[in-house]
C-alpha cells in the first residue's frame, strides 16, 4: 500500500532529475561549442568555419539554428567582436514532459540557447 502511494512521487523525482541533468549537460556542451565557434571567427575564420566548429565540437548539427553569425575580417579593429548565437530544441527522454503536456493547454517546447563573443585580434 505504501509503495502505491510513494512510487508516483519517487518516479516524478527520478524522471525530473534525469531530464534536468540532460538539459544542463546539453546547455554546457552548447555553450562550449559556441564559444569555440566565436574563437574561430575571431581568428579571421568565415561564418561557415564558425558553424563547422560548432558542429565538430557539439557533435551534431541536428536541430541547431544559427541566429547570429558575425565573423571578424582582416580589417576589423580590436574593438570589434566575433559573435555567434545558436538555438537548439531539447527533447526529453523520460515520460515526465509528456505527462506535463497533457495537463497544459499550450505546452511549451524546451529551447536551449547560447551566445559566444570573442574580441577580434585585428
């Protein structure tokens, strides 16, 4: 009897921890990939070089949207910046988010976003 009362709460807690851990892991990974992409742009790389660096660092281009891609040029001054902003949809693996969506009239998708800015070396 006690198991029937405690099990839903315990599963809710475990599934929440699993998905929250995955969100944090992917956010950190995306932030590091965007930072590396901005670094490539600061070293006079092109916008496609920056995007390729994000893909090689993050490991996947699936669902990645580049909202801002500004690379430095050879004529850039030291006050200019290389900027890269990326968004990616997060897909939970546990059924917790599916259950939450059942009780919401307008469920929100989880979108991860990261911005990397590096100063141009001129």
